[in-house]
């Protein structure tokens, strides 16, 4: 089943393809199985022993106790005291840790040692002959690097950067954000099955959340579970929803797959359409509005990022850097930066006004699902189909925290809350809450919730497609593949 065939399926959007298994080259059977459980109308609130044994995850891994024996057995012939190919000596701690780039404290993914011992290419791999290092040995070396390059049990970890976040009151706006009132009655399009929740957002300044339906946007109070009403989106499927920093505007982007795509700005209080920008030949799958509400950035299947003026609709900048679909875009809260991600794992940081390049953020190996900025604009989080969640320091592109197995089989969404906690959802069927320091605090099962509410039929799988955190930080809300919302209190 090729991609063109997939795009011709009834009521199936580009975003739905992205949710149900749509990496380039993804397994068709898995995608079909997952699609069968989704696409449903919206209902708000509904080894060879070389490695030393480490018996506990809390046991520190050190060079002397664990790593030295692995390197001596496998690497000393070419990189020992007697011979140092390429000038590299791995025979003692000082030489290993002083050689630039060989090991980078706190970042095994950027360490040259890990790159060569896991490579399968001739001329690149180490050891160059015989079997690759056992996975247990590689895991030990990775843990040694990621926990600070301890020399022995009595030494201190190398200095590593931390997330270092303190929540502060938002500035620049007075009073609460807008709350919908007396919205016009909306006649919803009937569909055979409930439509999956493909977009979900929460106002930063008021108890107002928005979720996507088929040709409609539902507005509700996430914490209270009450509904405000709905807004029509006749352009097709709203694949992206986000509130402006002031809480006054709601951005909705989407359209009709392989037909048209646009961005519409709505007044949150009245539901009135205020402006529209963009005229794409395919549905828009990524969009955001700048903090000053003057610019809208969109990402498309055309591989371009475009920045439009909200005042006159003019195209202000076009970024032609990505080599695949642009799947995520996000302005920083202070408006200085624009982060963009694509279907093959590339992330770039740009000047938020001009679109000028700043730096790449290199870690993901597969599709980037979402980008979310912390409220201080110092950190942006990314998540992707490689199962990884990364907290990036935007000053220099350093990954302050990296969770390579945050969700088995892939991460579908991530969103910061006002206190710096991060919510994520994944293909393992769970929603997780991470502390401001990047520690996992809580895990919730979407299937358990659906079963308890009588929403899930036996034998039908369900995934948490989107996740958001209420404006007061008390509640996490997730939408699923069968069109329902679930909420939990945040610890």
C-alpha cells in the first residue's frame, strides 16, 4: 500500500496518517491495524558476559569498576599504551576523558566512542574485526557517560548542565484571558465513527481548552469538564490548535488533504473569525502564532516553513532548509526564536522575526512529533517516533536532558505546563508527567481510563494522540484515537 493510496482513504488526513503509523517506510499492517481502531466524531470529556554486572539501576557505573575491563578486552590492541591508532589511547581514565569528543559527559549520543562501537559500517566500526560489543557492554558505557564519567566509586561526577527552571509569573498582560460566551449554535457533520482527536490546546490565561473534530472545534473547561460550545471550521480538518499568549486568539490550521490548507484566527470570547493566512495545496500540519500576534508560521508537506503577517496576510519569510515534511513549528514565548522539526528527525532554530538560521538541534532519528517551549524561553522540548524526549538549551543547542526510551514505539506529543512540568503521550498507550528537572513523576494508562469509562470495546486498541496541561497546572488532558478526552490530576 503506497502513500498515494493512503492519502485517498476516506476521511483520512495527513495528520491521521502521522498518528497511525506514518513514518516514511512505516509498516503497512501496523498502520492499518491502528487506523481500524481510530477515525472516530468528537465527544469532549468523554550477551557473552563481557560486561560487569550492575544489579541495580541506582548502582553507579564507574570507569574502574565497569568500563576499563570492556575497553581493555576489546580496544587495547589498537588503542592502548603500546599502540595508539589515530592518536587515541583508551588504556586509562585520563586519556579517555581528556580526548575531545570521545566521551561527552551527560551525552552518550554525542560521544564518538558510542558512535564507533555501535556502527555496522566497515572502516567505521570498532572493534574493526570480530563481533560487535555485546549490547550489555554498550549499555554500561552509555550509562557511564550519561551519569557523569565517574572514575571510581569515590569520585564525583563530571559537571553536567541541568534544567535549572523556576516558574515565574507571566508578564505583559493584565488580568485573565478570554472565556467563550454565547457561542453560535454549530451543526456538526455526522460521521460513521468518532473522529480521532488530532489537535488539542489549552489557553495559558484562562480555563479554556480546544479540541478538534471533523469540521469543528470544541471549546471546554478541562479541569471542570464543562463545555462552552463549538466553532465551525469549514476548511476541513483542524489539525493544529494553539492559543495566543494573551489568550485572546485561537489559531486553527488544517484543511483538506491534497486539496487545500489554511490558517484561521478566531476570537476566543465570541468565536468570530478574525483573519486567515496561507493558501496551500495540502492540509497544513504545523503552525503557531507569535507572542505579539503579528506573525503566523506554518509547516507543510512541501518541506517549507512560511512566516505570514497577521495584519495583511503577506508572506514575510520562507525557510527552505528541511528535506522532508515539516511536522512541528513553535515560537518561543519571548518571540526571539522559532523552532521547526521534520519527518526525518531534523530540528532547526531560527530567528523568530526574520527566519534567519541560528543552529540545528541534532538528536532525533525519526519523525519529530511535537515541539513545546518552557515559559522562560530558555528550553524547548522535542519528542519523536524514535521514542525520545529531549529538553534543549537554546543558547547553544545542548540537550540538558534526554530520555531515549520515554515511550516504547514512539512519542506522539509533548506539552509544557506553567510550572515547568512536561506532559507526554506515546504509542505505549500511556501519558507521562515529567518534573521540571526531567524526572518521570507519574504514568497514566489511556486504555485503563477508557475501559473504566465504558468507552473501549474488547479487542480495540486506543492511543493517546494529543496531550495538554490546564492553565493552572493542576490537570493533564489527553485526546485519543477513538475521539474521547481523558483527564488526571498532576502530582
